């Protein structure tokens, strides 16, 4: 079975960072995602508002570097949560459990009101409980390409 979802959109509010009783960090946030198509009559595009939850270091990363209006890419799994409201009605809430979070736009093109000039990385990946930090590079040269340009030589294709 496969349960993997990737969304890209803008945060509708600042992420809410809380801690469980055992001290585990958890951030909750909502992402507004535009649909790729308009209505049936070709009208306005529709927007979905998708709840997301990020745990541990990923949640702390989201809380620190993202704010209302930030473009974000969330990769994770779709999960339902069942609960009862105050009247005793059964309710179901669908949310994304974020495994990886990425910036959806470059720092210079974003409309950031925070002073995060000390950070210029690109993503945070929470692989299990340890996570692998991918950011924090400042003024570094681009990574070398895994591709090499072919010598034109005699002009014949290599295949």
C-alpha cells in the first residue's frame, strides 16, 4: 500500500507550535492550495485548505522559518483522525502528517517580514526521529552536477 502526498501552497496563518506532556514538539498549520483548474464553467480557480501536522524537529523548523503567507511544500502521508464534538457527534478530520517540508520560493522572492538573515537553506527532512538537516548553507557554490557534457567529437551519437 502507498500513502504519500505532496502539496504546495501558502500558509493561511502562522504555525502553532505546542509540546506534548512528554515534551515532544508539534506544529499545526493550514496550507491554502489552488486547484489546477477553474470551476465547471471555467470560472475562478478553487482553493483547498489542508490541515498539516509536523512533529519534532520538522515542527520546530516550520515554526521558526515559516509564517502566514509563506509558500511551502509539504510531503507526507494523509491521515484521518476521529473525535467527538461537544454534542456527542462523531467527526472525522483529515490532515497531512508532514515528513518533509521545503521552502516553496526563494528567500529573495518571498515577502518575508521576519529577519532570518542567518538562514539561507532549503529544506528540512524528518526521517524517523533523527531527521536530516539539508539547509544552513550560506554563500556556498552550487553542488557539482552529476551530468557531464559530451564532447562533440565526430558528431555521431553515442547510442
